[in-house]
C-alpha cells in the first residue's frame, strides 16, 4: 500500500508514480519503470543509456544536458564546470 507521495525533484512535489509516467524519452519513446524511478530516488545505481537519460530529463522537466552532467559525475566522477569554459 502506498504511504503517500515520495517527492522527486528539487522545489516541487512529484510522486514516483507521476515521475515514472512522465519519464518518456521524446526521441525514442523509451520509458522507465516505477521500480527504476524508485531506485533513482533512493540513489541506487541503474543501467543508464542515452535513452534512459532522455526519459529521466523528461520526467523531471529539466534539460537533458543537466541529467547527462549529473550521470557523468555520479558514474565516472567527471565534474563539469561551465564557469571554467568562460575563463
């Protein structure tokens, strides 16, 4: 039984179910399951592909680049700093 909404995303209430429903890659139609969405919220590692990243971005309503940068930092330790590019 669902105990209530689990917030997903910063500054907004988005349940895992709603996030999973919205998480559809606009290019390929790839979706993520409610289980995968839950794993993201708890910080569990998931198998990522470009299509999954596109679905996550769509589910959160954020730019794909933001999700790609977060995945690169979490999975391979790559830290992107856009401010350094302008120096």
